[in-house]
């Protein structure tokens, strides 16, 4: 990664420290993946995409999450437990409702465990990035009616992050 990109990301983060990562990337004129890799210490831990299936299999045990796909023109959210999935024909196939579909696991370059403030609220998410530098999708921890994290999810997030970084 060039020093120029790192400098632009740092400037954008300084100007808008709690903005959406996609907005920071636009401001820095770079890819969202570059922003994630240059977040301040403690805000993002990245692991290789080879852990895609292992991460998805773990997340399915967490209970209700928010599954987000942001194309720039559309931000699609589904709140439900992540269903079981299996590999077939190069895709990780989600077998459920309301979250279902086919995710090209081999396209995942890295997985980022992101913990940062967004709109003044602490967030934790697992974000899957393609080789193009775009975010394939994000999985945010679930919240109750008072906007507190669902019991056990922060611990599960940290345990998965720590296990995958130890490998």
C-alpha cells in the first residue's frame, strides 16, 4: 500500500472519524479495503479470506445479526440468525430465510473484524472483502430493543477474531 493512500486515508479519518467506511473511502479517493487496513489501532483486525467458511460457520451460532450488503446505490439489511451454509460450485450457499443466497467464498481476499463508533454508537462487525477491494458483505452484531448488544455476541465476536488471528 502506498504512503500516499495511507496519508489520504489518515486525512479523511481525521476529517470524519465516525463516518461510514464507504464515505471515508470516497473522501480519500481509494477503496474501502484500503480504509479498513488503515483504521486506527484496535479498530480493525484482518485475517486471510481462507477463513471464510470457518467464520460463517461460527457466526451462524450467534443468534440474530444484521447482514448488510452495500452496493453504493443500495444498502440492503436483513436481521435474522445467519442460516447454515455449505460449499458447492465455488459458492458458500446459505440455506435459509430471510437470509439466503450464494456467496463466492474464493473471491474473499480478507475478513476484517471491525470495532468502531458509527453515528456515536459502538459497533462490532465482521466484514468480508473481495480481491477488488470492495466489501462483499458485513455482519453486524445484533441488538435488543434498548440498542444493547445481544447477550454473548461480543464475546463470540472476540473469540472468533482471536482464534483466527492465532492460526
